[in-house]
C-alpha cells in the first residue's frame, strides 16, 4: 500500500515467503532450492527498503500474522507522525 503524498510504503509480508521469525517454516522437499529462494526474497526486501529509504520514503513491514488492529495502529501512528513533520 502506498501513501504517495506522505512517501509512505506499507508492505504486508507473508510469514512463509518472507521468513517471519515466529511462523516461517522450511520445506523438507527440495530444501536447498527453497532455502535459496526464501533467502533471495529476504534480500530483495532489504534492497527494496534501502532504495525506498534513499528516495525519501518511510517503509513499514507488517507480518501477515500481525493482528489487524495492531497493524492498523502502526500505520495510523506513522501517518500522524508524517503529517506533523510536513
């Protein structure tokens, strides 16, 4: 989700695909392939964050397992902070 006027990017990352420290699992079949694939996803996430931040964006990443209300509160707080800094 993008809030272009505030330069705020919000990502909701899947626990499996992005390596949630609490819920991520490693497949046993084709383990090496999956390990490389999932590590690549995490590396791409870090690169995306870096590029956006260098361009002046604020990046929020929320795990899919995060309760909805908690995720909404994080985004709302960040929006409020961004608006007061304009």
